[in-house]
C-alpha cells in the first residue's frame, strides 16, 4: 500500500529523509501553503507533517477525507482542531521532548539578559557608547524561582536552576508528590502559595480553559514586590493588560516573553515601549538541535503510525503503556474476539450492539482502556459508516450510537495476559475470550460456555452442532468440496452427546453458499462465518 504525505513548514531535512526511506511513502515537501491551496490539496494525503505555521482547522480536517495522521514538529497542538480530529479518527502526534533543552536554556539566557541588561548593553556598544555605570544589574543567586508546570521543560529548568543558587518551588496539580521530591523542589499545594513565595515565576503549561488568563491581575498582586514574570509556553496564559499595568506601576521589575496572544507580534504594541520587558519572537524551539530532534521524533512516530498502526504517541487516544508493541497482540485479540461475538449475535438476529465490556489479566491492566477501545472497534467494524473507525474515535462513535463501554474487574484471570470481551445485543450477552501471551501468537480460548483453542486469523467458521459421530468428517468434506482450505479445526463440547461447538480457521473468504450448505447438515444447528480484518 502506498501512502501520500504532505510535509510543510520547513521541517528539518533529517526528519524528511527518515520518511523518504520508507518505500511505501510518497512525500511532497512544500512551503507553508495559503489556506485555499491547502484545502484544495489535503484530500489527496494520508498524513500531514508541519509546525505551528499551518493551522489544521476543522475545515482542513474535514477536507482531508483520507487523513489518518497529523504530525506536529513541536510540543504545542493549539493550531490543531483536536476535537474534530478525534471525531474523525485522525491521530494527532506531537514531539513533546525534542525542544526541552532549547526552551530551558533560553529561559536562563533571557532572565540573565534581563537582570544584567545584556540587550541594552549590546545596543549601546553598537552605537558607540560605553554605558557601564548605567547598566548596574542584579544576580539570580538567592532568589526563589516558582515553576508553574513541572513537566519536561519545568523539570529541565529545575535541574539547572540549582547551579545558579536559586531556591525552587513548583506547582502542578497533575504531578505525583514523589516527582517534586525526585526533582528536588518544594511542592506548592496551590498557585497562591507559589506566587507569594516567588521572586521569579516561569509558566510551562498548555493553553486550555483551565490555564487561559491564569496569571491575571489577582495572581500578579500576590507576587513579591519587584518580581519577574516569564512566559515561554503559550500566549494567553499571562493576561496582557495585567502584565503591562504591573510593569508600568513597577510592581514587577520586568517580564520575559517569548509567546503572545497573536503571533507574529507586528506593528504597534504596548509591550514595545516597555524597556523592562525582554521580548523574543517565539524562539523557544529555534535551535538547530531542537528542530532536528523534533523533526526526527515526529516523523518516526508518523511513520510507525501509518506502517505499523503504532498509535501510542497519539495525543488523542486513550492512555496506555509506553510499550505499544508489547500490548498490540492483546488489542488485536480484543478486536477479533468482539468481531466473533458480533457476528454470532447478528446471525441470531441481534444486530444492534448495546454494550461492550472487557476484562483483562493483571499484566494488561495498564492498557485496559486501549483494550476496551479495540473491542469497541471490533464490535462496530462494518456496522458504522466510514472507513476511519479506530482507537481514537471509537469511543465517540459508540457514545453516539448509545453503546455502553465498560471495564470490569473481579475474580481471578485465567492468565496474566487474558482478554475477555462481552457483547450485549437484543438483551443477549455473548462472551469471547483468549490469551495474548508475550511469547506466542494470540489465541481465542473461549466462546460462550465452550473452551476452544484457535488463532484469530483470516476467516473463522464457528459452528454449533450436536455431539454425534461423523459431524467433523461431514463438515471437513463439505469445505474441501467448496475449495476451502482448513488451517485449524477445534471441536469442543460441554458433555458427551450434548451440544458441541467447532471453530475452524480457514484460508481465504468462503463463498456465501458455504454457510447455507453447512446449515443443511442435519446435526449443524447454526453456523457463523467471520472475516477478521487486519
């Protein structure tokens, strides 16, 4: 299969070369496109890789009818309509770690530049002046640095700050207590506590409804007199008017800004008149090393998403373990088990799926949410319109159809990597389970009350029959006469002479008449044929 990828916004060549090395990829590298031109082209592509210059709006996403992946070479995803991407099943992949060092180093360079008047000193020297006496500065040593957001960048700053003799305090309600201890910072249990203790604050959070305007007039008023506010994260987290007023009143000694509400910051702007504000044109990730790293990072993730279905790096997917490959067999098993249950229920006249429930062994517990998404996808494949049903949008699709999704616990699992899927339709529930062992291919080991052992591959024929002599032979002969090659044949029964169940793995897709002929065998009570995707 060939995939077309649109690469734009001057992605580093090393990342592009990584994509060009994939034989299945056809790469188009173009400058940042005007919106009308992008809309006219996006429908031809399976993926787009860019930076912040290209806005992946709802209009772009809906026009990209083939889109599977959006790759963002950088941390921020506020230029992407995330809710629409999730609705459409488009994976959004960013590069959260590639620019960490670049931003951390820029923070220290900018703050020291502000405290020591380095930009003004450089400017005066180039104009032929020697303003040494007018450029008395201050030191970092002995100040308290308040870090708002102790993620990758906040942590990198904290680890480097001790070398400057700074006292550290951090606030992040989404980070475990142990993390603060490991990084060596004092934990502030509220933003107000951090503000009251800080001489310098630096913000490293995403921009969302919770953080928009986080540092407003009330927050700034809680800072120590002569404090410094730094925002190298996202414009809008710090309130413009409040920051400007605090600088004008000298409540703040200054500010360091690399991001703004509207970028680029051109023309007249009140900030430009403030000498105590050190302004930069969004330079956070603008190092050769950072651009190379984020390009390689995101391009590798986009490659793996398209070629291997590796979605662990997608920011709009249910959380799961870091090692996607280790859990992938369990996801395939859950999807196939649900497909078997759906087909069986459908043949009994129960076509409207009402609920999907999964139960997993202890080794798969961290990935239970993903396993549930996989089972939901298996239950809805071929039922819903469109061809982009996947782990990203399946929860939304299920909710829109009134399908209840649940993870159940309790009881001892038959295997540490066991997967059990229960589908409910028409008031009837069917259980299909299996094992996704770490050292062997997945196996379906249970259908309803019957214990079986068969690989979920290709096409499965599931038959309910009376446990009498000759049934296996007649079924095998019928399939042979129909040109159907049997890969595996497993027969199970609850008691001698009672009900039995056969699961037959076959090559190819049998003709529609095969099921009719199977049902014509007197001992066969029902027959279901399931073609497993992927």
